[in-house]
């Protein structure tokens, strides 16, 4: 026996059915609203959507094992990119070092400055201690 009357609440079965229908409609409205919000966000900030897609793609790629053909095809490009990055790093390091040396900022100058600073702190501590000792002697 089936109950085709959806308007009459004759028992707990119909009440459960009504709750299930309401839960379904609520979930459908929530998903629909989330889809609209996502579409609005993508429309307002497409670069964020692009960055999210790239991050998701990178994560998936990192989790999947690399195939032999992929390794064979990517190796030459990866080598060129690594070599270019090494050359750029070396050029930046050398140019930066040259500029710092021209300004007189080099390793020896830095060590000398630190030694001088530490000597000044040591002298100040000694003078403060001596002053405190002299004050204690004169007061007593």
C-alpha cells in the first residue's frame, strides 16, 4: 500500500518523507547558491581563479607518478631552465658583490664593524660597572 497523498500528515512516515524533501531542497538551494557565488567570484577576480586552478593542477601533477616518456620529453627543457637559473643567480651574485665592494661594503669591512661594535659594548659595560663600584664605595 502506497500513500500518494502528499498533503496529509497521517504519521511518522509522511513526516520523515517531508523532512527528506525539505533537506533535499535545502541542499539543492545551498549548492545552487555556492555555484552562483563561485561564478561571481571568478567574474570579479579571474586571476584568483587562475591561481587556484594552477595550484590544483600542480598538486595533482605532484601526486601522480612521472612516466618514462614524460621524463624523456621534459629532461632537455628542465636542463635548460636549470642552467638559465644558475646563470642568472651567478650574474646577480657577482653584480651585487661588485656594487657592494664599490661602496666599501665587503666581508672584511663588516667584520671590522662588528668587532668595533662589540668592543664599544664591552667598554661601555666596563665603564658602567666601574661607575657603580665607585658610587658604592663613596656612599659607604
